[in-house]
C-alpha cells in the first residue's frame, strides 16, 4: 500500500470517527424518558388552571400549556432532552401563572374588604349621629 492511499484513508477515517462519536453521544445523551417530569408539569398546569390562571394570568398560563404540549410531542419523538427542558419550563411557567392568579385574587379580596370597611364606617358614623 502506498503512502497516498494511507493518507487518503486517514483523511476519511478521522471525520468518520468524529461523526460517529457525535451521533452516538447524541443518542446516548437522550437518556430515559422524563415521565415523572411530565407528570409534575401536568399537575402544575392543572393547579394553575384551578387557581384561575387562565383568566387572571393568561400569558403565563398559555405559555405553560404550550410548553407542556411541546414536551408531549418531544416525548413522542423520543427527544427526551427537549422534553425534559420543556417540562421544566412548563412547570415553572405554570407556577408563575398560579402565583400571579392567587396574587390577583388576594388583591381583589383586599379591595373588597376595604370597600366593606368603608361602608361599615359610614354606617357607624350615620347611626352615631343624633
């Protein structure tokens, strides 16, 4: 075998080995399906919806639902790293949506209490006058 042939083989061998390593790493890096993470994200979205986030924090809630749907698709496509990332993001968005909805409800309740106190104060003033 002449030196030109060996050089040509070496030139082909190095990129082939590197490409194979990258492909194997990508496949191996997908790991196990994040089934538990998906369940946590689904529960987080359900809790946010129960807290009224669809009406009171629609941007955050819709982002959570969108990411949850995309995570489900990534699971079906066996893109587990993407699914894991999306489930984490969906759970975080759902948590923000739920907390925002609860904060809005708390603010509304506080405003209602202030109105009630004002009405009671007016009634006390009126009844204490001769």
